[in-house]
C-alpha cells in the first residue's frame, strides 16, 4: 500500500513538472491538481496527504528545491535568456511597461466612445444629459449599487480564472468562467431583491423610483460582470466593440417616441452584454481544442471558500470609490425629504474629472504586478539562501521603481487635467455650462486622493501576491470607515463638497498602512515569496 502511494506521488510529480515546469506558487499547483481531476477528499487515500493543499505544498517544495534539475517551460527559458544580457533586459522592461500600460488602459477607448456620444448627442448607454435631478439620482444610484455588488465576483473571476488560463487549461477556464458568471448574476439579483425588500419595510424611495434604481443596478452590474473575463483572457478590445455596437444601435432611436430613454438604456446595456456573451461562447469553442487538459473538475465549495477574501476586497474597493459621493449627496444641504441620497451635479462633475486622472494612472498598477511576478519567478528559479540579501535589495529596488513610475506618470496626466480645466478645447468648449470653482475644488482634491489610492492599491497588490489577503482587507476596511467618518464630519461642519477630503484622508491612511505592512513582509521576503 505504501509503495503504491509512493509510486502514485512520483508519477503525479512528473506529470506536474512536465505540464508547468517550475510553479509560480502553491495556488498554481492546486489549480493543476484540479485540472488533473484530483479531488481533495481522495488525496489521503491516493497520495497519503491530508488534502489537496498539503499535497500541493509538497509538490511545490520538490519542484523548487533544486532549480537546476527542473524541467523549465518555454516562458521561463525565454525570461532567463533575456536576463543574461543587460541591454536586452532594459529593452524588455521598457517593452513590458508600454505593453502593460496600453493594454490595461485600452478599455478607455470604450469610455472615449461614450464621452463622444454624450458631447455630440447628450446620450450614452447609461447616461442622458436631458434628465432632471430626480431622474439623474435614479440612474446614478443604480450605477453605484451595480458597481458595488458586482465588485466581489469581478475580483473572484480575475483571481481564480487567471490561474487556469496561465496553465492553458481552457476547458476548465470555460467551465469556471460560466459558472462564476451564473453565480455572479444570481448574487446580483439576490442583492437587488434584498435592497428592494428593505426599501419596502423602510420606504426611503417611492416604489417606482426603487424599481428603476434596481433595474439600472441590475443591468450595470451584469455589464461589468461579463466584462471581467475579457480582462483575464486578454481580449479587452471586445469591451470597445460591445459598447460601440450598443451605442450604434441606440443612437438612431433617441428621436423615436416609441422608446423612452430608460428603455433605450436597457436596450443598449442588453446589446453590450449579449455581444460579450456571444464572443465568450465562440472564443471557448475554438480555445477548447488547444486545452492542455482533458479532465475537467473543480470543487465548488472550495472555490468560494478560497476566494472569500478576494470577494470582500472587490466589494470594499468599489465601495471606497463611492463613499464620498454618498456622504456628499446625503447632506441636508443637498438631499430633500423624499430622497435621502440626492444627486448633485457640481460634485459629480468634479469627481468625474478626477476619475479620468485615476483611470490613466491605474495603468501603472498592471505593470507593477507583472514586474513583481517576474521577480518572484526569478527567486523560485535562481536565488539561493546565500543570495537572499541581494534578492531583498532587488525587490526593494523594484518597489521604489514602481512608486517612482506612479509619480512620473502623474505629472503629465495632471497636465492633461489642467488642459481640461483651462484649455481652449477643454471642458468649457464642449459643454454649455462652464466649469465652476466648486468643480475644480472637488476635482483637485479627488485627484490627490486618487493619486494616493493608486499607491495604496500598488502596495495591496504586492501584499496579495504574498498571500496577505487578511491584512489587506483589514486595512481597506479601516480606510472605508475613515472615509465615512471624516467625510461626514467635514461635510456637516463645513460644506457638503468637503466630503471629498474624507476620501483624501482615507486614501493617505490606506497608502501608509499598506506601506507599513509591506515593510514587515520585505523583512521576511524569503518566506512570503514561496507561498
């Protein structure tokens, strides 16, 4: 019996070595075990380990113990050959930066299409400039709720599906993608139903208003949910195609009295969602043939348990973005008796401008994640304990390089924002109502806040790579609490728009607390880098 277990373990070790070479992390080994059809409950009998995680730890240690004896995959060999030549390495880093930056910001073309449509026609697939304040409140609250309730599953899809996509196990990627999309849609519907039920018990909004808010929340949440797999499978151009097609379908109908604006918005969102879903079906139909595994199985219970922290992180980070707006719009200087949270245009214009700054700057985050991944991979393949001091120096250097990139990128991006403020072809050229001082005040405070938030998110991505999800969640929870409390105090004591300073204070706290945690991790980088 013992001999059979040892033989099975050796055969399995060779299978995984042939498939992935040197594993990036234990999670990758667990994902590989799942793709091979190995169930956690059978591991004890078949391999003599308590569960899949314990078996994966053993396999990971075996495959990373002696890097020279490993069978290396194609990407590792390419990476090592480039690192042998320093000029090539500089070129590689420059190429990697521009590739990751433009890839991660490519979805902004879809945003540009929507902005162009608003400027030219006053309409996009979920915005209409002809709405009054009550109608705008309905739409904006729907968008806010939709983005918050979809944030958790978006993060889970990115976290879980990417592991199997990296292994080229496209059959499992397909199964997991559609499973998570179904569960995400169910969660969205359940969350909206719960909020609607709460509104029936505590009638904060009239019934018709609540129904419309729920409808917008559903369609917007579903839109961002189906966009999530496109980021993982490197097909963000479909986001552009989907929004472009939806806009083309809806624009000619805006002058048609048969459809009201709400119906056109829902039609546009339906077209965009359907376009993505049709693409995903055909994409996986062709990719299935290239899959490296034929056995498809994953444990649904373990899937949700292992992704609890990413789910909560996704919800909280999206909530963080909207807390200051909710606090400002709930001020007695803004809201009315019938609507406790009431849309205020001047505040939203300022925050919309500042979010442009954030979206352009956030492209640095993806490069930071990729460069960290490469360095961790180098550690697993080349570094020995004698060189640990040198490795710590490298990772500190990489961290400060990425922080410097955030600072360097922020300057030209802010110059773009200044042109939007004051340029001949800026905001005032395209909109009838010119920018006010309050818009610029909110935008500038929001920009500083988002600048620190970007650094905090970069810190968090490093911590998440080192399996410090719980610590990141605690820091982010505190930042959300600080955002609420400081925003409430400032907006009630002074002016409603000062809630933006609550977001600024919370972002600074998020940055420095996550930096403090990173420093602790770097002191024990030899341990965390192999998790």
